[in-house]
C-alpha cells in the first residue's frame, strides 16, 4: 500500500489549482447560491454600520484625520474579500495597530498634516510589504515567537495606554504625549480643572449607552424571543446610535461654539486619494522596527480570529495565504490614503453571527463604505470627538485579559513572568520596546528551560514492556543497566548539561555495564550535542561501559546515519525501544 505525505505539494499542479490557491474566490464563487447572497448582504450592511464610526474613532486614536480610517476600510476590504481564505474575517482599522501607528509616527514629531499622512501611508506600505514577503516565503511560522502570554501582556497594557490616550478627547483638554503611563495619569489628575464639562458629559453618556448595548440590550431582546442572529447584530449598533445622538446634540444645541465641544469638523467627500509612500532611506530605517512589530501583531490578531471562526464551520484557513491577503490589503491602503489595518475580533464576530458566507460580505461592506465617503460625510461634521473616544474606550476594555494572567500564574510562573514583564515594559517604555522585551524574555526563559531538560531514570513496570520514571512508578531494573530518558531535543544549550547528568548517574552506579540513552522525546540533535554523544561513547567505552541508544526517531536517525555516527558507536547499539535494549543487554 502506497502512502503520501499530505504536507508535500504534488508536482503536477494544474493552472486551475494554482489559481484556487492564490485566488480563494475561485473556491466559493462557482458554487455561490441564493442563500449565500442573503447572508453576505445582511452581514455586509451590519459590519458597515459598525465600521463607519469605528474607522473614524481608530483614525483618531492613530492621531490621523477621521476620513483616513474610512479610506483604510474601502479598497483593502475589497482586496481581502478576493484574496483571503477566511470567509468571515472583517479587516480594517483596529485599536492596537492604530496605537502603534501613533507611536511610530510620533517619533518623527511631524510639523504638518501632509507629513503625518505621508508617514502613515509609508508605514502601511512597509507593513504590507513585510507581510506579503513573509507569505510568499511561507514564513508565517515567525509569529510563533509571539507567545500567548507575551501577546496577552502586550494587549492588556496597550488597552490601558489606549484608554488613557483618549482622556484628552473625553475630558476636552490637551494631554502631552508620553511613553510612560504614570506621567500621563499624573498630568490628567493634576489638571482636572481644565476639564470641559460638556465634552465629559457627552463622552460618559456615550460610554453608558455602549455598556447598555453590550450587557443589557441583549437580555431585554431575548425576553422578546428574538433569534440570536438578530440579537447579536442589534447589540453591536451601539456605536452608530451614540454617533447619531452625539451629533444631533452638538448640532442642535450649538455646543461646538457655546460650550467649546471639540468636533470632527469637515470630512472631505469623494473617492480616496491616490497616495505614494516616501522612499527616503532614513525614514524607512526609522519606521522599520514599528512596521515589523505591526506586521506580526496585526497578523497574529487576524489569524487567531480567522482560525477560531473557521473551526466553527469546519472551514480551512491558510496562514501563508492570509499573510499574502492582508499584506496586499495593507499595500492597497497605502495607495489609497489609508494606514495599516488588520483583522478585527469584534467586527469579525458580528460578520460571522450576521450570516456572512463568503468573501463577498467584505466586498459589500467596501461598496457601502465607498457610498458613505461619497455622499454621507457632511453628516459627520458635528460629531464630537468625545463620542469617538467613548467608542474606543469601550472597545479596548475587552483587551484587558485578566483571565489569561490568572490562568498563566497557576500553570507556569515562568510564563507569567514573561507576561508581567511585557505588561510593565509596554506601560513604562512604550509599545515597541515593550513587546521586544517581552519576546526577548520568553526566548530567554525558553532557552533556560530547555538548557536544563527533564531527565528521568526509567525502569520496567512489572512484566510489561512499559518503562517509566522510577520516581513515579514501582519499577524493576537490572543493576548493571542504566536507562536514562531525556525529554527534550539535544542542542547546544543543553548538550553540556546532558554530559554532566550522565557522568553523575554513571558515578552513582559502580556496577554499571550498559548505559541506554532513551531518545523517544528527542526530535533533533545538533552538531554540539552530537559531539557530546561521541565523547560520552568514548568515555563510557574506556570505562568498560557500553553506550546504547533506544527509540531514536526516523528523521533523527537519518541525520545520524548521514554523518556516520551509527557506525562510530556500532549499529548493533541502536534499539527500537527501551524494552528491546534492556532485554538484549541483559543476556550479554
């Protein structure tokens, strides 16, 4: 019977198969049905209702004009609908990416709006290019360096930073930008007398309404026996409701002049402008660290949501194609006056529960947003910035992940340390430095943990062929045989440690004649570890002790044979498993 490796791509791929791989629309368009139209249309409309106020709010968070958030939500959505493998992921401006954009642009202290916009589109182009290159190279694995505890600590701290950054819009007075949380909090506390009462009242009122939509409206609608696919979308219309209420209040009462309430102002109508990023080398070098961070964090956020939603429908998501899709969408955002985007959790959940069936839902959203930019922008003139701040504050409150912190504390103190260090570093040193410190911490902890792997002396359980840790089970073993199981791949950080452990174990067993290294948990042996194994074989042989290996996995054995290690220690000293080794050595 022949077998094949599903991970390997067949060599005779047809043109149609290639097109389906890189143009996922070809997978669902030929089978598109009338039922799909209904679901996609409803989802597209509801996500548009969410995205219009959110897009403007997140642009404000990125310290960009409100219309930039709308520009970033048109062509990129259209592109993702064609190229994305997730049928329900809703891309566009998101809170964390917007905060990082503000941080990246802020380092240049731009003196004009045109300079700020140029930096924003340049950042979007760089983020898109990085993601596109990673996708083409099939290097999506690089996001694995962002462990879940690090990402949790980062997002929780970023949520607090985002919330504080909106106090200036909520309270109606300028707050100097600072990378350090305590400085911002202290400035706000000591300047409360500058608060604009009208702005604060509008903002707090908006927050209360959003909280009702989030926690109360769904229960009240459930009493009316409405279906879940109706209740969930309605509870997400809170941002639109407070935008309408806030705008009517300011316009009707003239609060922008009588109470000095800050408003969005004139939002340019018309098609998104064609823009080009700067090619100035010095600027590109300065933006690269934050662009790389946004590329990884934005992709991580989007792919996590896409996988979670795909699993609910037994659909597949291709991580590398997602990189290509979101990368291309970011480049499109750069060329149409936008800024970096990603897949958003809240909007994607609404897209999913509203019945989105294919990428056409994103295309419909893009068309409706284009209509809004062409004809509805005058309606946003009197929109108070305090309302946009309220939308941001309530949205990012969900990012404070206390549950993961508690769970990590109970499960692994080392991983909790990386979470805590990331959290504090983001708050006090800024998002870019903070996440780099978090990644470095998790890698250092990983190296430390794997440099001292778990090593167990194992013995036989009863008369079975099972061998387990002698400290956990009742076992028996021949006094002249020592079987040692190492539960980690062998590489340079732990090679010397293995040598020390074996040396101590041999010294503690004067009757020892045979040593068996059980490699059932070893997936890789690097050059440094190989040299240690050769030295162990030579040292043990000189002392009249045979060196044997059991349970070596196929790929590891292939490499050992390639270098001639099997002949160096003797092919007869390799065994299929520990039982076979001990039975054979016991008769010698």
